[in-house]
C-alpha cells in the first residue's frame, strides 16, 4: 500500500487522520507520515485498514469463498487456515493461507497475490463503486 492509496481508503471510510490513528492504534504523526510518503506503511496498518474497509462496506451477498473461486483441491483446502476458520471471503486477511499452491511467508508476498485475486478485488470493487 502506498501513501495515495492509504489516504484514499481513509477518506472512503470518512475518517479524519485523528480517527484513523485511533482505529489503527498509532499516532496521528504516523498517519501524517504515511500519507506524505515519509514513512513506510507497516503490514499491520495495511491489514487493519483493509479489515475495517471490508466491514464498513460489507461482503457482497452471494460472494463465493476463495476455495470455490480458486477451485482448490480438497487436500490443499484442508491445510488452509481460511478453510479451517471458514473465512473464504476474508482469506486475504489471514496469514498462512494456501494461495497458488503454497503458503506465503510474508504479508508483502501474500498481498502481491491477493491484489490479483477475485476475492480481494471484489472488496476493492465495492469500495470503488461507492
């Protein structure tokens, strides 16, 4: 997530910088730094922001689970935390999911895959269409 995207999503949630800082449990100075591009946006802040967005915007009715969309083989599906926690519409939020045949080691690796996945893209689409 870059500074422009961070600022855009904060505004889509109709939150001030101060409110966003409170929601993320960080200082307002950190929010300023993220939005100015002076500081790297840490994975926990990006993850929490997407989680909040998903709950404000709601998950689309009829949205299929990731294992259905990705046609996961039963063997992989049973090893995946998204399956274990019945979170196929929030798979992008859970670390260690089996995406593209393997669990990703870092949040950055995971988000690189998620940003081209229909499950995550449906969240972004919901935000864009508001």
